[in-house]
């Protein structure tokens, strides 16, 4: 009799192999794309044996901390029960036991693959989905069978943080030890069934040069932001979900001096800054420590720069604006959900912030995740900076004035005009005439061109520092 497994590995029929990755192969059948995860395929007899051994391993009191522990448990079990396995059978069962005992079951190969940005469990008996950096959403050949198994995996990942998903706490947000973000929910708030979303972050963040090379932003615009970051300039980066707002903000900190003191207050730790003088503060909902209270605390920390993570509500918006009005740092930075610079100003006004106060903000960068369908019918997603706007002070309050705008015909970010307010700040910082700023930008463009092959984040940071000397 075949025993029921906790997850299944399905066969995928495909006509084209698109790419390989650490966890498997990206394949396609017509316009549908899949991820065929490399996983051991067991016969009915092997499957029954694996489930039996896994049950014994769970019930045993032996400590299992490394692969050797799993190997010797399997070896001892087979000796005690007079089971003879050939090399192939032993390796297959051993790998699955390692996934269960040392990893996160069938999620293990996906969590270890750097090409995925998101890993999603939608419900029991539904294929796990992944978001590939190049190919977008892919349906995998793996699915979990039971709700209990999914909850067990979620709680195993969240256990070191003292969090648990249960009927009493049906929603969970946690930051895993590798920096990934876990969000999960179950009944009674998740009508479609228990689900989980794991957002992964690159161990080696994108450099400014990489963002220009992949077309997210032009070199001219990045050079302008390089100069702006070196002034006492506050920047708000806006866009839709998954547009790369945090990635761009993180990259911009390569342009700041290595000795500056940076205080970063986030709800979820996402930024990986290259400076050494960095203080990271995180919210603690269970202790009623909010993002607003963290930002208030930065007033006592003498920061050169303040980062206010992602603005989500009125309290956080006011905290961000207060850092600028108080003039406590050379610049304040945050991300925000808005489709345009003008919409960002309107949304901030809806949080009760006066237009006069909004004028303390210098620049708004708008970045979007946009979908495209090629003439052949292939779908792809791109991340593009759509506009960079200066916030102008007017008699009526604040207005967004576009310095760079996206040209859809040429599929490029183009200079619209040179901002008066920001140029004056740059000129004061560098003790130069406004007319020399264009020359300074051209030099930065040349540096970005030279550093285009510097994909290591810290190496790029060091090279950018040298370029300033």
C-alpha cells in the first residue's frame, strides 16, 4: 500500500528549455513557463521507506544538526531493520531526509537559489510559485499536500524569532536569519487556505552601474543622483509593488562617504549599506515600538543621514517629514507607494502633511515595474525609473517639477530640464558655479562607464570612493 507523502513532485511536459539555475531548469510549453525543480524521484517502495524512516527520525531523540547526523541515522536504521539499499536509492532518500531534517522540506532548493525574488505557497495541493529575476513568475513541479505540513514549515522558519502561525495568531510577518521576509496567513482570515510568501534579497546588492547597465536608469540620471546624494538633499523613492524602490535606494548609498553616520529605521530590515558607521533600528509591534517612535529616537543619535524604510501610514509620513523640518541630518530618505511624483505629494497631503512642509523634500524618484508583450507574444517585466522630480516651493505649497522623464517612443529616461533649487544646492556643496555642474555630471558618467563591470557591491563602493579623492 502506497503511503501518502507530504509533498509531491509532478512531471512537467515542455517543448523548450529556456535556462538552468541552481535548483532546476526553466522550461516552456507554448507560452506557459515552468520551473522543473531537481528533486529525487522515488518508486512506490522507495517512497514508503522514506516516509517510514522520516517518521522514525521525527520520533527519535537523537540530535540532528549536520548532514553526517542524517547519514548515520539512515545507516543505523537500515542495519537494524536489515534493509539493503543500493547507492542510488541511498542518495535519493538521504537527500530528502536532509531537506526535512536540516532544511525547509521541498522549499530547501528554492530558498538556496539566488535567482528567485519571491517564493509563494498559495494553498495545499497547489503548485509552489517562484518569481525569477529574468523570467518572472514560474509554476514549479512541487506542491504540498496538507495544511498541517505548510504550517509546520512556516513555524519552523519563524521559531528562532519567537513567532508562530496559529488559529489564535492567523497572520505572521517575520524576517528570517538570511534577511528574507516571510509573510503567512491562514484561516480564519485566509479563505483560500494557508499561504506563505517569502521575499528574498540579493546577498550582493545591485550597484548603481548594474542598474544603468540593465536599463533601470540612464547614466546621466544616475550621475545627477550621485551629485544630489552628496548634498544636503532629501529623496523619496516611489513606485508600485516590486518595482525595485529599495534596490535603487540601497544602490544610491554607494555615493556617500564611508565615514558618515547613517541611522536606518525600518519595519523590515532590507537595506544592506556599504558604510561601516551604520545603526539599524527595527520596529517591534509586540512592544508597541513603531517606525514613528524609532524616527523620533534618531533625534538623539546625531546622524549624518536618516533612512525611514517604507512609509505606509500617517504616523510614518509625519516622522519622515519631521526629520527634514528639524534639519537634524544632511539628508533623509524613504520609499513610498505612488504612481507619480505629483500623486506622491497628494498622498502625503492626505496624511495631513501641509504643502508648506512638503516643500522641505528635495527630490522624488518614481520607479515602476512595467509589463511588456513582444510581437511574438512573449511576456516580460522591466523595472524603469520613470521620472525624477524636484519639489518646488510655490506660493500655494509644493509642486513636482520633472527634471528627467521617461520617453516611451525611445524607451529611455531623458533630461527634461535642469532644476534651479537642486542645482543651487549642488553648487553650494561643491563650491562651484552652477554652469560647471554639467561638466561634473559628465565626469560621473565616465566613472559609471568605467565601473560597469564592477558587480561586487563593496568593490564598487570602494571604487566610487577612490573616484572622489
